[in-house]
C-alpha cells in the first residue's frame, strides 16, 4: 500500500509542478529555455514540503 501512496503523491506533485510551470510560461509569454531542470526543481521543492508536512502530521504527541 505504501508503494501506491508513493506513486499517487508523485503523480500529483508532477501535475502541480507542470501546472505551475505552464502558468509561469503563460505569464512570461514564451517557453523557458531550461524547462526540464526547472520542472525537476519544482518537483523537488514540492516533495520536501510534502515530506515535512507528512512528518508533522504523523508525529505522535509526547
């Protein structure tokens, strides 16, 4: 079941990062020259935020 959640979160993070990048490109009016590294960076930032949020939510009270 953990694998399912990992894949689900990965797909959602990719979709969010892609949507954000498309939004920035629409505002800018042109495609970014280095789109793939920017997409990778967005996914990494979102993954770190997700892991931190999950660890805070899963923490048991002392």
